[in-house]
């Protein structure tokens, strides 16, 4: 079984974090769309579950963090590695603050 846990401080209001979560989900669906069969949002927009054959990704924001758990028990290492690294990259790029130039 392959389990990925990721927590990133977002340093934003919950409303801003929700908007960033939507952007992250759009990017994940763009990159892994062929693998994702369902996207289920919570009524408050603070969490989302992305499901596909052999995996499930849960993403949520709270007042301080974005938390991501990906359970990929049925994907082999050839598929789970790129999914995990791509997910981590998208979340970190979406939520981590950029230094002003």
C-alpha cells in the first residue's frame, strides 16, 4: 500500500486558501485527468476527494494548513511515484508564498 501525506502552511485567509485549493484541483485534474473518475467537494468548499481506479486523494484546507492524503494501494510503483510527486509539486507551487521581486 502506498500512502502519501503532505501538509503545507498556506499563510492565507480561509477564503483565499479555498480559492487556491480550487486552483490546485484544476491543475491535478489537468495533469492526471485520464486517471480521475470522480471529484467530490464538501458543502463548505474546504475539502475535496478525487477518486480513480486504484487510488483516492483527499485535500482540505483549514485556517493554517492545506492537508493532502493520497492512498494509492492498487497502483504499481510505476504509476504511484509520478502521481505522488506531481501532486506534491502542484500543492507546493500553489500554496507556498512567493517572495516579492
